[in-house]
């Protein structure tokens, strides 16, 4: 995936819950990655995180900063993909997007549930 496409899957901490929900909806990924001002990936925010924030009386205009998950799963670009780990994340933990990061937490690629299912269908594992 090219850099411009990768960046479309990221949001900054200074956007509102409503803006974030609209981005997630347009991408159809159920989650987006959260980056800092230097574009390090620092977390992930999902539809579920947004839903829980709203259930706890957060305004749709509130910033996402207190609501995103800072303990998120990712793949390291230098490691071989662990098929069992990915299966757990996608099928049990219900992730829909997995970032592939370098050692400095910069986004190198994204592996989605759709990619995973296509690879299974194509017998790549």
C-alpha cells in the first residue's frame, strides 16, 4: 500500500469522536490507527471504543484522546507473520485492521481482515 493510502487509515488525537466515526465509516474497517504529530502509531480506536465513550456521556464533539486504545496489537515488519497470532486477532479478538510497524512505531503497511480472509481463500497459509 502506498504512503498516501496508509495515512488515510490514521487519525490524530485532536479530532472529535464524530469526525473519527465518519472516517471509520468511510473506510469500512471498524477501526482506525491513532498517530502522534510525528506520525508514530500510538493507538487504535474502534467503533466499540466510540460506542462506549458515548454510552458514558461523552459528547460527539469531544476529542478522541481519552478514548483510544493505547495497548493495541500490531505486527513487526521484521518478524515473520505468525499465522496463529493473526488468526487469534482476527477471529477471536475481532480485529479488522492490523498495522505493520517498524521498530520506531512508524506505519509500514496494513493487514486487514479482508486481506487475511483472501489469503486463506487463496491457500497462502
